[in-house]
C-alpha cells in the first residue's frame, strides 16, 4: 500500500531533506523534495502528494503560510500536512500551526523510527479520510440522480443537507440558499403541528412512510408532496435526523385516473424504492450495493448477487442475453448504457426491464464505480403491445369498412382516412392527409360547416355530432355527389378531434327519386288507361250493342206471325240493350268526362253531381268556381278525380244523407273541400299509406295532390262525419312533384345535385 502513497519533503536544510527522503524511500514511499515554500507549493499543485512534511522556517515563505494555502485550496483537500520545526516548539507555535490546518506538528529533533511511525499514522488517517470523502461524494451523486428531492432534517426541523432536486422543486437558486431555512419555513403554518408530531414519531419508530404534506415554494406557491423518511444515526449511534425523500405529487393528484391506469414508476423512498439501484466496481467483478427491489423484481435474494455478481445476467432471456452482455462491456464505461430486455423469474414468469448505468470517476478522472437503475417496465410494455394491437385492429377495421372514415383535428385538417374515403373522393391518402376537410365541401355549404366546426359540432348553426346529415360533397374533379355523414368526437387529452363516417348515397337518392315518382307514373298510366277504355267503350262495345239492337228490331219486323211470347222476349231484350248502352255511356263519361276537357273543372263537377243525385237518394250541395274560370289541365283532372273518389267512397261507406262540395280560389291556391254528415271513423286508427275504407283511398288522393305540389288533409270524427281538405298552388312553383323527381333523377344520373 505504501508504494501508492507519495510524500513531499519541504526543507531548506539539504541534509535533513535528504535524510527524510532516503528513509521514506526505503519504506516504499514515493518522495518529492522542495527547498523553498514556492517550490513546495508548485509541487503540491502539480503532483498532488498524499502528505507534505513542511518545515516551519523557510527562506521565502513561512511554512505556516504554505500550509494555510494548501488547506484552503479545494483541489488539495485530500493532502495532509505535517509541520516540522526545531525552533518554533512552543505551545503557542503548535496552536498556530494547527489553526492553519496542519494535521500534525513534529518537534525536532526526533528519531527516524518516530518519523516513520508518524508518517504511517498520517497516511492511514489520510487514506481513511479520502475514502470517506469519496464515499460521501458517491452517495451524493447517487442521491442527485434520484427523481425526487432528498434532504436530511434535524430533529428541531433545521435542514442539514439537500439534493439538487430539492433545490429545484422549491424554486431556490442553490443548496446554500435553501439550507438557511428550516422545514417550518417551507411549509404552511397549518402543517407545523403535524410535522412536529411526525418527526417525534419518526425518531421513535425509525421510519415515516408515504405521508402527504403541503409545502411552499420560494415564491409562496403551495403544492402537495409525499414524504418518506428513515432515521439517520450520528455519533454514539444516536439519531442525527431524518433522511427524507420528498416527491411532488401535484400533477399526479390532478391526473389520478391516468396515473392509476399506468404503472407506478417509482416507489416511495424510505427503506424501499420501486427501481433497483445497484453499484459495482469498475470491472463489475464486485457488487457494492443493490437495493431490496432486486428481490421483488428478479425474484432472487440479494445475498446471491453479492456472492456471484454475474448471476443477474443468468436471469436474462436467452434471446436478449448476448446483446445485453455486449452493451455492458462497451457502453457502461461510456455512460451510454440503456438497455431493455426480458428476465425469467424463478417461477417461470417473464418481466421486461429497462436498465440504465453510468460511470463514477474519482478526482483524477479514473472510473472506479458503475452505478445503475433498473426499472420493471412489464406493464408499460404490455400497454405498448396492447396499443400496437389495438392500432392494428383499428387499421384493419378502417380498411375493411365500406363507408369512408376520416379523422380531423380541431381546425379541420385531415389526420387519417381509409381506403373507402379515398375511393369516394377519388383522391389518394397522400393528397388528402394534411388538407382541410372544408375543401371537400361545396362553396355554398362552407360557412355552415365552418360554423359547426368552430362550435365543435355542438351548436345549432352547423352540423351536429351524433346525427345523420345529408349534404353534397365534392370529388377530385369538382363534381358533386350526395353524401350522408355522421360526426363523432374523439375523447383524448388536448385539442378536440373528430371522426367522420361518410357514405356515398348517390344511388340511394336516385332510387328514392324513382320510388317517389312511381305513384305519379301509376296515376298517369291509370288516366291513360281510363281514356283508352272510355274510347273503346264508345267506339267498340256501344257500336256492337247498337247493332244488336237494330238487328233484333229488324227480326221482329220481318216476322209478322211471331208468337206473343217470343215478341215479349224480344221487347225485353230491347229494353236491356238500351240499359247497356246507357250504362256504357255513364262508365265512359266517368272514365273521361267530355265536359272536363271541353268546359273545365266546374262543369265536370256539376255534371257529375247532377248524375250522382239522380242515381242516388243523397243530397249534394255544390259551391263551385265560375264555369268560365279554367285551371291548368293537370290541376282540373286530378282535382276531379279526387272529387270522384271522395264522393263514391261516401256513397259506399259513410251512410251519409248530405254531402257538401266546395271549390274556390283562395290566396293563389285552389281549395277543394268535401264534407259529409255520415258515421265517420277513428282517424288515429287509420294506418298511413293504407286504404281509406275501400278503393284508392286517401293515399291516392294525397298522391294526386302531391303531384300538383299541394296537400290533402282529412279530419274524421266518429258519428260526426268526415272532411277532406285539398289545397293546390296555382303559381309557377306548383309544377308537379313528378316533374321535380324526374329532374332530380336526371341530375343524379349526371353526377350533380
């Protein structure tokens, strides 16, 4: 061990200097010599001796001044100084020497054996002190890398030591500024009594676990902390204070739900912490310290690791072991070691570990310790894997979806979309990502959509989230198409995001238009068929019946000797044929009244009502527009059919005695009103779209009114009759809905809306 220690001999007496040097070299010390104070100071600053044998009387600088300069230089804090003098031997001189910082004061003359014994004792004391100082520095660095504040609190509350995290957490400039305060200066007054009680209990029990306090930053800000502490023993094994670990839990309290969902990264420091803190020598042949968390995470006793420093590597999964071993050998000494790997516990279970390490250097820059932190990240890794799996499932669903799916941010920029959306808008994902979704909306709808986006689709002046919305959208070539979309918010921290589910409903709109036009087409076909049948009745059947009638009369006239019975049969046949002709004329007239085409609605309704009254016993009161007032042909035809349908139904089912028919012009519309005093029925029990009693019913009437751009309403009260009210506009907007639907179908075929 002596060969590692160096001694600087400073004496202006060359004989004494050579004597000291030869004796010390013989004992294995490395010896340097200086004949003056300046030369001694130079060697001390450049060669860093372990011990300086310094003569008090020097020719240039007093030995005590040299000692004072050495002891006040922080770079020479591990250099011991022994003053030597044959003249300054009084007690006062010795006191002055020790006050300058001298570690020993030797009075000349003294024997060589005494010199060697004194040097050996000083070296042993120096080495012990230097090792203790290095150990304290190592522990200080270890504490400074902790994520939490660490401090030593005196039993009276005074702060004895703090780490840099404590200084930062409390908002002070440096440790010295913070150490001027007590624990009571940095906590609200309401906490003081509880702190005093906890200090007493902690000193008695040896530990304080996970206690929450409010603390004060330098600027007066109150924040919440969690403190754990253990007793630190001083001289005579008596409590010197509480070594405390303090964690700022303000943010964790504010995000408690998120914190509960994530793994706990650090356990509170008292006598246990969540991470494994470990320390080895430079070549990793010896484990100097490992925290108790090793036993929980690795599942092995710490004693096994102390006995076999490489045993922890044996727990690493075989697929990871070679990579980790290579990283240990090359990266730990560089401070670049940060590895993630799996370990296999004794029970066969797996754990994911993140291990980080860095070197500790002594004053000369030599690495003599490796310190590391190993964290169990199994839950975090499982969360990552689950997130990747969830993302993969989401992508699979998005790509398989037939509807377009687009995600936008709070400003409308497109973040992601699926293949169906690319197909709908005829644009690739690379061209749509980052673009604003407003560019896919026709100009006339942009203000409405932007207002909805500004109010996060929750206002009343734009699209609303959660509801189905139909509106036109734009393809890449600028053509419009009909779209149905739903907006769903994405609940995540930060600015809001939204998902659009988009469906191209062009084909559906075309089918709806065609379906809506079908009743009108049926009505048109019905009218055409009525005209054809009426014409055939007139030109065909009536002519045949008339011919038969004439032939029967000719037969009767050509047979003068016809028996009376036969003549009676011929007479009756003639009467029946007359009735057939009259019935055919009536049917043909009802199918297509000549008055309707030639004289108009009023004349046709008047003729129909006269014929109806002559045929039935019902009283019919009419109030019609002037016969000279002609309406558009389709208006006259459809209103006449409504009158026919309603009055025929009243005859068959209402059991009425009086029918009132009214047609008038009111505020640019034709108003048709039909009332009866019959038995009525329960309109609520009448199913929409079903028959009104029998025949075409109310649905047929409504379709005819709708074809004119009008409405048809019915009010019926059991025992009080029924009223049908039809209103048809006469302005240019009253073109038939059939025409509108045909135009819509044509527009959809052309890709326009």
